[in-house]
């Protein structure tokens, strides 16, 4: 099973600042990496797929990069609605599981 | 508009059973594979089970294998999760999620399952 590791566990950021979240895979997943945003009481939302492609309706301030084992999600200028927990997920292996990282909580500084 | 609505969660005693349902609308349900994913405070998101569009391929996480059963009814646009022999550690919010080639592109808002005596 591919293990996904995210860092940091918690990121304190002021509105308007940049946030950089990291995700590592225990083995290469090529570009088969997605990022999700999860808020309490809401449906999780797909932000990025194939490591760097924004999903439909996702603002341009969200960007993804990386390949192989190292990936980054960048939020260029944090808005109030961006404070949430973010998860990476690999979709490389078949059959499932497509494993998730443990999450990074982005909180208001 | 794609919508996924889960229901059936609740409080159940250890060893008990519960059946979750997910009602799908706004897309051709019979064309998509579906998943159940759960979220616990301590462990974050955990994939639980997968079923392909025709119910030909089904997979489970090791943590629920032999206790949970995924199924679907394409005529009713519905996904199900039968959960038996429930344990404390099964306490979570359970989401249904539509599978695309590159991840889970739509999710429901989840239903809370609490296993406690």
C-alpha cells in the first residue's frame, strides 16, 4: 500500500498570505495525485487532479505542482473561505485503495 | 447539478448493524463507479469501499472486510453500505463519492455513524 504523508499538520496563516502545503508518497505515483478541501458539515471538494489540473470551478489562487513522490498545494492569497483541512490522495495503484494523507489544517493566524 | 445525499446514520451499539444509503441525481448514475469514504477526528479521511458501475468489481479496506457490504441499485440511482459487527473505531462521518479517472469528483455531505454503548 502506498503511504501518503502531509506536512505540516497545522498551518497558521493570515488572510491574504500565501499557504504552501506538502505531500509525499512512499513510492512514485507519477502525476496521479489529487487534493481535496474539507470543511465541517460540507461535502468535501476536489480542488486539483493529476497533480496540477484545477477541477471545474476552482479559483486560480489554488495551484498544484510536483510528480513522483513530492507534491505541493499552494494557495496564493488566502481568503476567509479557504480555512479548512486539505488532503492529498494518490490514484496510482489499482485495485484500490487510493490512499489519503493525514491532512493539513489551515487555520487563521 | 450533481447531487449525492447520504442517509441512514445514527447511534448503534457495538456489535450492531446499520445500513447507509446514498441517493444520486444530476448524472447518469449507472455509468460511474462509486465509493464510500469515512472521516474520523483522529485519522482523517479513510477509503472504505469501491463498486464499479455494473457491480462487477468490489473492493474493501482491510479494516472493514468481512463486516461491510457495498451494493448499488442503478434503477433507483442508489448506493448502499451494509455495516455489520460494528466497532467503536467505525465511528465516523461516512461519505459517498463518485469516482473519476483522477480522483473523487463529487461527494455527499456525509452521514454520522456513532458506535457506542
